[in-house]
C-alpha cells in the first residue's frame, strides 16, 4: 500500500482499487484502523484515542487531497503525498 503521509509516528496509506466508502488506512505502534474520511469515522480497527484525534484532524484539513488520491487510486494511478500534521 502506498504511503501518502507520515506524522507523529502515524503512517497513512491508501490502497489501489479499494472498496467503498472512500477511506484510508492509519497505522500506529502496531494498531491499525480504516478511516472513512468523508464522515470522519472509523470503519474497522482501532487507534489509541490521542492518535485517532490527530488522524481525524489531519483528514479534515486534507479532505480534498484525500478525495483526489482516492480517485487516483481507483484508476490505479500514482498517489500524491499529503503534508503531515505539523
């Protein structure tokens, strides 16, 4: 899975041709979650509370870029890196 961002030890990836709804994968310290970035909710898995808050804040800031990457991924095109949470 291509990495699209990395911040505070949280790795964000997106799969090509992944199932709907639009989402990304977040991984921190061995824990993983699928995040629906349109609705700001966890679809599957879990992250520690603090890291989940950071991921959801990042997703809200970068919603348009995430959607662009989702569309690229659906067509098997290379994905763009997205700026980390600073």
